[in-house]
């Protein structure tokens, strides 16, 4: 089964996905290759492989999947949401274009749209994994868990992976999770998975909920602080009105760009971002993307 999805002008599938996923560290569970991105989604208790192809930036996406009958699911909506195709970045690009320090980045990031995890649960587990370590290291640990806790779906002579559900992570136990390298965060990941598996935490219900309410609900849970909730808002809830100003990477980026190489404080990051007006958080997000893609090194 296959269908096409239209994209924003200039949209670049692989650059957008590689803003979060390193080509050399896969599956997480996403995989990429020459002109394609793929992974398995869990729909109606089935693990369904999806392959999304784009020949050139700006061209429509060709989407194929491994199961013919998916009932009630709107597959175009799923693709559009996870690839961030309906998220507007134009105002952020205008603000960057008026800033002489970062204006040169605009042509290189104009085709990027925010890639998101398909479920808030997946986003939260990945965000906990990212705490206090590099994003590259977090991808390595996630890859180990994917390979250790899931079985690939075979489709078009390739293996496609899905993210383990809360029950799988919970029943693997603390010892089972430790072998993936999570360290002290093993307890946090296991604890969240147990709450979700037992029906005591419904993370999916936070989509569209104001940040303050999400903060109040999640912050009492061990291992979930404000940084984690702010990143979750971006990566899993689609709320781009907030940003993790205390993130060390963005502090270093702005320090290098605007503070003579000295890392900015969270307060300085927030104050400087206000010069970009209402687009401030999206500009910060795009600068993070540019860093991962290596655009800030040239």
C-alpha cells in the first residue's frame, strides 16, 4: 500500500530527520538511507513498517507501508505530524535573516521542519535518556534498547524497527535496562514505563494541553524535571512556544555566536532570544538543528 503526501516549499526530508537522528547511529528506531526514511509504528497493536521517500527537496513524499488494512487510522495525518509538515517556521526564518550573525544559515535550514516522535511516551523516554549527556550518546543507548527489546519487521527485504511500549520496558526490569547503558536513569525510565503500563499516567492526554498543566502533572515524578518537560513539549507534544533555556548545547551555541565563545547562562539565552520576538523559541530550535547538521562549523 502506498500514498503521497505534499510538503512545504523546499522541504528536505533527510535534513529534517537528520536534525535529530545521526546517520551512523541507527536504528533508534528510525533508519535512513539514500533518499528514504523508515521505521515501524505501532497501530492497532500491529507493528507496521513505513518507508517514506523523497527524490529531491520540495518534492512530494512517497509513503509505503506493510499492512493493507489499518482501519480508522489517518495515515497522512500520522506522517504530517511526525514530520512536522504543518509547523510554520517562516517568521523564524525572517527574524534570522535580519540577524547578521545567523542570516547565512537561512538558505541551509529553510527546508527543515521539526521531526517528532509519534507518541509522547516515546518522546519522554528518549528525553530522559538525553539528560546530562550528549545527544549522540543518547542515540547510542536508545539503539541498544531498540535492538535488545524489539524484533524487526521485515518489509521490502529490509528490517524496520519500532519503539518498545511501556509494558515491554517495564517487564524488562531494572537489570534488563541497565545493560543498555542508561546508568542512574534506568530507574527513571523504568518508573515512567511502570506508571504508563499500569494506567496511572496517560502521557498521550497532554497533547494540546498548556505547558503549565503538563509541568504540574509530570514534575512530581522522579527523574522528570523542568528541562525534560520542556524538551518533551518540543519533541513529543508539538508545543513550540517553550524552550529548554538551560540546555547546555544551546548555551554553547549562543555563547559561540554572540558572547565571544563564552557559554551563556540560561537567563542570558532567554534574554537574547527575546530579540527574535514571538519567533524566539523556533529560532533556538532551528539553531539546535543547524548544530546537529554541522552547519555552525562552516
